[in-house]
């Protein structure tokens, strides 16, 4: 159970406070409601670029890391298609340092041309290392472009084309910052050995003077219903053939979201899952295979991917996957299997929330979804899913016409 109190500053910044006096530490988590789905199709990769630029210093503080390290703190950030999240962990006695640093870069980020050039090079190198020069690195970029035809989930967080970052101007960067990095487009969660009144005072002191901006109104194109299977074949210098599949599933706030999540667990979570047991252990068609959902706010995907065993054809491997999917659609699931995946899901929640930072991030994300209480309701949602729900989800969403598949061929 994550207890919290909350308030909203006059400039629109939403603040949540979660107290845990058993720890000598605190976390300050700042979530901005912007991800790669909010980018211009001709200027992609900007949300991820800003994850880097925000550590490049402000007008007042040349280095974000140095003053934080001096008080025993550490920080990091991540970008997804839906959000950009920054977090600081530090001794609770030094909490104000985090407020000073985070508010300063929100108010007065340094638009130093040299910083832009440095981070531009970092992102370009990351793109090359992770997507171009790594075996199978571009598989999900190709799969996303196959799955989505109009929704901006069709490009990767790092960008649709690296030339967009290469050509990013200072004017482009400033425009993106002033549109999204404003207090009324952010959620601040402060957790740990903190006092609510102290957090309110610090928030008003450091964030209160920052002016609000024009609230971004999201109006994204909705992905049309897919009516036929989509396939792409890729040949590359990789050790084994591989299969990457995706099926459209409901959005994060759908009542069926947790059914889709548990369905993916039944199929491919761990070595006791159906795909692994049947296709890796028993039939040796794959060297490894798993399944999971994208977890995105807008309608996402249930993904299956696996490396095909040597001397096994892609056709035989694909047939094996279809047989396992059919077993979920047609055969009844016993209570033991259902309870196993529910226990796994609940255990993940419990173990995750042992970490203060995870509690902060989970609370911020639930608040973004419109109901912070969701952070405490996941177990209830999981327990309400029945074997019949999972079977029905499989029948309605794991159909061939709802599938997109990238067949990755190893060069002979």
C-alpha cells in the first residue's frame, strides 16, 4: 500500500508526497507528460534528446551532477513513447538540493550550442550502437513500423530517422522545451523520510515562481483496425533466424489491459510458460522465446519474439508458435496455471515496491493516468481476471489478421 498526500501549485505543478520514515533517504521523481508519441513526424527523437540535454547544465548551474554528488545523491532518467522521467535519490537531510537542481533546469535550461552538439553526438552514437551495429538491433524498429500505420508509436523512442537529430536546430530545441518542459505538464513525487509540510514549503519556494505555459492538448491519430496479417522479411549478418510478432491489444486504461498482461505471461513469461515449455524444452524449435505486452498508454501490442534453433526453418518455427496460440484459444486453462501467473504478477509488484524509487515512479505514472489510487489497485485487477477472460482475449486478439511479423533471416 502506497500512502500519499498531494497538492497543486498555482502554476499547475502536481505534487505527491509519500512518507516512509523507516529510511534515511528520499527520492524526487519528476515526470514530464511527453514522450516520442508527441513528436512531429519530421522531427522525431526530440524527447530522447532532451533526456540528455537536461543533464547539460542550466544558466546558473554548469553541471547537474556535481552538486548532487557532493551531498551523496545520484540521478538518472529515461524516455518512453509516453513519458520522460527524471529522478534523484539522496539522503533526506539534503532534500532541498534536489528541489534546487530540478527547478533550476526547468526554469533556465542552458541552451549552450556546445552542449547541444555534444549530446547530439552522444545520441547519434547510441543510435548506431544499439540499432544499426548490434545483431537484431533494428528488429523492433521494423516491427513498430509494420504494426502502426498512423499512430506515432510507429517510430522508436530514439527517432524514426537519425537525420532528424543530426539536423535539429537550436530553434527546434527551444520550441520543444517551452512546449513540454513546463510545470503544468509535470508531476512531482517526493518520497521517503520526508514531512508533507516541508515538501510543500520547498515546492512553493523552488517551483512556485516558475511560470506555467500553454497546456499541451494531445490529439493523436487513432490507429485503424488491422484487417489482414502483415509480414516483412529481413536478411542480415546475425547468428540465428528469428521471429518477431506483435498483436494489437487494448490501451492502458482498458478493463481488459490486465487480461492481456496475464495472457502474455501464460504464453511467454519464464521457463514454465507455454511457449518455452513446448517450443524450447520439448520440441527444440527455438533456443529462446518469450512474450510480453508493450504497456503503452494508447492501444499497444502483445509481442512474441524468439531465436530459432539452428537447422529449424522459419516456417516450422512459425507453425509451432501458432499451435501454442491455438492451445490457449481452444483448450481450457486449469486453475493452477492461472494462479501461477497471478502469483508471478503480484510478486513483481511486491518486489518492485520494496524500492523507494519504484514507489515514486509508480505513483507518478498512476497520477499521469488520471487516478493515483491505481497504484494500489493493481493486485485487485489481477485477481479479477479469470481463465475464461484470458481465453476470450486470445480468441479476439491473437488472430492472424491482427498480427504483424518480422522474419529475420540469418545470411547463409
